């Protein structure tokens, strides 16, 4: 038997003990399902809430598309309402759906299970995190119903437009939006501290950092980014709230509305843009990094191969995270910045393509000659890969100042960011939900419905966003209620808008198939068993499915290997769980069997 | 944004340095047996041990991370302050002299919490109770002093909307005060623990967390205060 070699030196430090009595044990229905401190229940609460508000945002996008495809056919879609729908759709999708579901949903469910912990390290704060998130969501939705309606300033909430009269929701709407964002950030901070500290402090024995599944690396780094970047949004929200309510002039310049000078002095709208994008660009990676991690695991499991270049993948996640803080001003090329700054930010933006491309190569090389299983999660993973590459390539266009300037504020930008940070991550969300649903419920989702869901979503998304690039190159502006009677826009653009709208509505409707599948399978799905995908990570090795509170029964698992022992030469099965000791493996008789204990 | 960027660069450099130590010469694909303590399943006190930790108490790691978040917040506030102060309508605010006294009060509360921590380590419970009480009073006096300073400025016509420099003064002091109030919640729990004979290790941890947090908030206050003075 070979001696144990520590993979990180902290492993040899006298460890902390996780005491059973420290776990919260609910005794009532309310304690178990409502005010619950179990990370798995909190994850489900996050996921259901995020999907609910996401469906609302989906409906809003359908309404927007109806206006663009069939202008002035629906009386309730006024110009103001259109802008409000655009704003709410964007903000909900980016913050309240994607951020919440990746970190609050997947993070809560997977971190304790995958690192071999009983729960998050601060479960009470974790519970509060969800309830504050819910309050933020309710506040946001409430803004739809206040006098004046929700804000219509666009999801970037740029002042002075967001505050001055004439913009939809310039009164209560924007105030509720800002309060909601502040609440969201407070709630997220409580959850985020849990995610990071649990990964750092509560890994089970043998679970060294370099044995963590890439899902955990992605979530960990995204959470660190969020913890450091959300304060920028918080600061800008507080300052704008003060501008709107107390009349300060942080961002508000001296400005006249309808010929009347307002009381504001020489505030700086560009200052807001800096603060907003200091959060806004890392936000792209707050969404993308968990997706990168999850898709790595989906690909490895379904290709039955170890992930190619694990260490490179970890470093790429880290480097992408670091670089994401020095590219924010590429969103501001048209704000009148110094050309040298533009050059700097264009350079950093293009540099970030290197670690990102490295990840793409590694995913493709993992697929190469793999024993690929085309399960529904795998379809979504491949769908992500293709979509992310497409969206990333158009990012190269927009990262360059001379190309970005004419394309700025056109539909090209809308098509780019929807491909790269809407469709691509949502593919991973779906892939992840199909993958882990059996562990959460003990039942499989219906694969036929899943394949219908995938193919319609995938082809539909391309039907929406490919032609949208063309509209952008034609100069069709974004955020416009109507593009009729604009001389330079040809008739073909209107025809394309009709086609895009029809595709969008079909994609919207097919999401109901997914919701139906979720509900139906919960009651009538095939029993999943503990490890239906034959995966190696710890969440599939629990004694019970769904795992009980405390996750692992009386003893925590001990980890002997990384998360990617698939198709190991000489092994009987094509996967070896992380908690399988090397000397307990049934091995095939071969000449060079790496699983046999060394002499 | 320089202040925020410097802070973030420091954070990212720390993470990269730390991670480099974890990853160099590591072959994650190699399986291992755990034999350093004899038996892979060895337990202590019949409870499984957790190997993956930084070697610090979890609460301290949590506080450390929270302080990073708070530093990001204050760093961004400072960045906004410097950028806004370069615009032509900026009128420097004359900071009330009372702020010096307030600063002294906060410093005194820091000294007291240090002495309380020392007393805790010596097991002198009576001194611990006294220290917690005095420290809380000094902190509350600091907060009251800040409110008085607000009142002085307001009375003198330096209202929040009158100029951006005023607005930043109110914003800085409010942000700092809110953080201090949050700390007082933990302080109150420590005080209750001292009175109701909470076990020594847990009480000691609460006091130690308060010590770190008060030190941090004092340093942040100094930075904010001198920024306002020099503004």
C-alpha cells in the first residue's frame, strides 16, 4: 500500500470537526419546507422562484416580439409599456433568473454534496439568503403594479434617463427596482459567503482542491466575482436612490426637462456607467463560470472520458475571473472615453478570449473519441458549446473599438449577448436540471419530452438570433418600439422580424413542455436509482436518493481520487466513484493495470 | 476606479498565489490511499474529521471573506468620491471638529475590545463583562457623535443635496455606521454570552471576531475621515 500524499498542505493541518448537533434538524412541516436551513431545500426554493420569475420574463419577451413582428397590432403594447417590458425582461433574466439559479440553485444543492459536507457552514444565513431573495423578487414584480408602472430605463438603468420625468416608471418604478436590487445583493452576500467558506472549510477528507469537480470550481469563482462585483451595483443603486429621492447629484447633471431646469447640479452619468459596468461585466462571468463548470462535468460524464486538461481548466476559470474585472469599459466605447483607454480595454477584452478558447478546445478534446451517450443533458451540453462559440465569435467584433462603434446600440449587440450569455447559459441550466433532477426527486425526466424540448429550443434560438445579427448590420436599432418609416431599413428587415417573432413564440411555448415534464415526472417518472448516469462525483454516492438531511448518513465519505475516472484502463466498470479506495477495486487481469495497488 | 482596482488586484494576486501552491506538482488524476493516520476511516471522538480546510476556524474565514466584500464596497465608494470630486461643481466640505472626538471614541472602543480579548484569554470573566459593556458604550457614543455631526452640518446649511461633497460625507458616515451597527449585534451576543456563562471557547471566538471587526472598521474610518478632510 502506498503512503498518502497530501495534495495540499492544508490537508495536514489538524482538521475541524463537524458535529452532528450543529446540524439543524427540522421537526415541523414549516421547519422542513418553509423556514428550512437544509441547503438542498433552499436550492429547490431558489430554483422554483427563479424559474417562476424567469417565466414572467419569457412572457414579457414574447410581448416585445409581438410588437416588433406585428407593429401596432396590440393596443396594450404602448411605447412606454414596451420599454418597461424590455427593462424587466433584461433585469429579471440576468440577475433574478440566471444568477440566482446558478448560484442559489445549483450552488446550494451541489456544493455540500459534491465536496462531501453535511450542509453549508452557516445554514441560518443561507436560509435568510433565500427569503431576502424572495422579497427582492416580490418587490420587483410589485413595481409592475404601482402608479406609473415599472421602470422603462433599460436594464442598465442609466441616469439621467432613469430618473427624469418622461421615462416610464421614473417615480416609484425605479425606486422599487433599486430597492429590489439592494435586497438581492444583501441576500446574495449571505448565500455567497456560505458557498465560498463551505468549499474552503468543509471539504471531506481526501477532497483536495485539485480533486474538486469543475462544477464546484466554476461556482466558487463565480461567487468570488459576485461578492466583489455586486458592491459596485449596490453603491450605484444607493447613490441613484439618493439622487431620485433626496435630490443629491451624484449622477444627475444640471438638466432641464420640458424647458424647466431641475434642481440637480453637475453630477456625472458616466460615473454611473463605470460603476454599473464594473459590476456588469463580471456579471457575464458570474453567469458563465458556473455554466463552464457544469458543462465540463456533463461532457465528461456523457463522453465517458476524463475531462481533458483538468488543471488548465481550473486555471482558465481563475484567469477569466481575474480578467473580467479589467474589461468593463468595453461597454462604454461610445461614452466619449479617451482613445488610449479604448485601446487598453479592447486589448484586455481580446486577451480574455485566450483562456476561454482554451476551455472550448478542452471540451472538444474531451468529446474526441469519447464513448458518447446522447442523453438529454449531453444534447444541451453540446448545444451550449456550439452556441457559446458562435456568441463568443461575435464578441470579437464588439470587443474592437472601430467595429463596435457602428454596431453599438443595434440588434447585432442584442443577438451577440443573447447567444453568449442567454441561450448558452440557459442550455446549461436545462442540461443541469435534466442531469440532477433524478438525484433531487428520485425520478427520471421523460427523455422524449426532453429531446423535443432541446431540439425546438436549439433550432428556435438560432432562428431568432442568427437573423438578428443581419438586422444589426443593417443598422436596425435596439430598444426601438417601432422601426417603421425609417428610410434606411429595407422591407426585408420587417419580414425577418415577423419570422423572428414566430420562432420566439414557438421557443416560448415549448418551455411549457419542460415545465409539464418537471411536474409529470415528479409523480410518474421512471425511478432513477442512486446513480442513473453512472457518474463518479459524491452526490451520486449518497445512501439515499433524494439525499436525506445531512447528506451522507452516519459517516462522511472519504475521497481517494478526482472526479473524472471514466473508462480507466483495466477497471471493470467505466467509472470509478471518488470515494472508491484503489485497493478495493475489482480489476480486470491486464498487464498494466493502473488500479492495482503498487507494491 | 483606481482604488477599487488596486484592491481587486491584491485579492486576485492572493488567490492566484494561494492556488499556485495548491496546484504545482499535483497530479489530480492519481488516486491515493489515506494512510498517514494509519486507517483511512480513522475518526476522532467517533466523528468523521474534515480534512479540507484552511486551518482557521470557519467563523474567522467567514469574517475574513466578509471584510473583503466590505472593502470592495468602501473601495468603490472611494473611487466614486475621487471621480466625482474632479468635476467643477465640487465644493469642499469643512468637516466638523466633533469628528476628531468621534475618532478618539472609536479608537478607545478598539483598545477596550483588545483588553477584553486579553482578559478572555486569561479567564478573567469580570473584566470581560466590564470590557464588553464599556466598549459598547464607547461605540454607541461614537455613533451618537456622528449623528450630532450630521445635525451640525445640517443646521449650518450643508444639507445632503446642497453639494456632492456633502452627499459623500453623509454617505460615507452612514455606510460606516451601518457596518458598525451590524457589529454591535455580534457584540450584544458576546455580552449576553458573558453574562449567561457561555462556554469559554465560543465566548472567546465572539470576542475575537469583534476585535478583528472593530480594528477593521477603525482603519476604514481613518481612511474615510482623512479622505473627507483632504477632499
